[in-house]
């Protein structure tokens, strides 16, 4: 299968650099897939499950936060605030954050506070899903 060069960087660390066969990123419009020789493009990355397939056939699942992905000349650069493998996710902390966000959504608050709580809930639930999916 054809490959392309993928580089995933977070604010904390380089996460992955190398050849891969496919990449799926979470975007505001849903999951978006990228294969070799993809058209040049730029995408917003939303919190959620990011997956890529290495040339040896191994699928890697990770949680990514907000960021951006750039596809250019068979190279993909993904810049995100954070990216975590399932074993790096603290499930108890994610569950507590989801609970706190649900509580915040029930409070009378400004639209901005509501949207922040809604975003925090989505992020926490995505982290929990990646933790569960990646540990199967």
C-alpha cells in the first residue's frame, strides 16, 4: 500500500514522525480520512479519536485535542494542544472532569460559560472513549 509522511506534534512533545498508510482525524464535521497522495488541504482538528495505520499494519489510536492538520505534497503535519495514547489517559480524572462538566451544564450561566462546559464535557467523553477503545 502507498504511504505518506506523517508528523504529529503536541505542545508538550513530538508524538509521531514517520511513514504511515492512513490517518483519521476528528474534525468539527466528523471524522476525516487521509491516504497517500491526498489533495493539499488544511483541516481544523477537534477533540476526539485520532487513528493512523503504520506500514507494518499496526493501527494506533490516540486522543487528540484541538489543533490543525495540513496536507501538502504527500506529507501531513498535525499540530494539536495535547495527544495521548490510551494507556496515558487517567480514566478516573477523565470521569471526574465529565461529571464536573455535566454539573456545570445544569447551572444557570452565561452562554459562554455554557459553551465552555459543553466543550469540556465533549473532551472528557472523547478521552474516556479512546481509553476504552484503545485498551480492547
